[in-house]
């Protein structure tokens, strides 16, 4: 991890602690996952909808709702998607170590998904 990224993360943790202790009335920054980007994140991870929903611990219907812009990810799912968007290699490594059954999509399927998006 780069020093600047670490310092940003550390600052965010400090701000969250301050907020939880009541020292701050509002959070200073909130990152949003636009629902369109869920498809891009899944494609970048080279996961099918079934594998992605299984790895993230969500139902396939929830994933479809995100990808079809009917719903927006919130809470821990949003946080994990932010990590996946910014550090896809780390997320892929984590999925490999805890879910060896998760199948990555072939390159030809990735291209079809990317063109459809």
C-alpha cells in the first residue's frame, strides 16, 4: 500500500472515531458506488453474476437489482465494492483464498459483458 493511501485510510479511521465519540456532527467524505459501476467491478474481477453474488454474500437477485439500476448498494456491501473498485487484485486474491470454488469468467465472456455494459 502506498504511503499516501495509508495516510488517507488512517485519517478516515480517525474521523470515524471522532464522529462515533460525538466530536463531529457530520462525516467529512462519503464515497458512492454508482450502480452502473457494479457491472464494471464484476467484469474487472472476471466473475459471473452467480460467482460474484456468492463471493459477496448477496443474492443473485440483489446483484441484478444493482446492475439494472433498481437499487443501490449500501452498508458493508458498498464498502466492499469500493475496495473492489480501487484494489481489484487484492479482492481477487482474497476470494481465491477463501472461496476456491469461485470460477473466474473466461476472457471471451469478459469481453461480451464489457461490450454489453
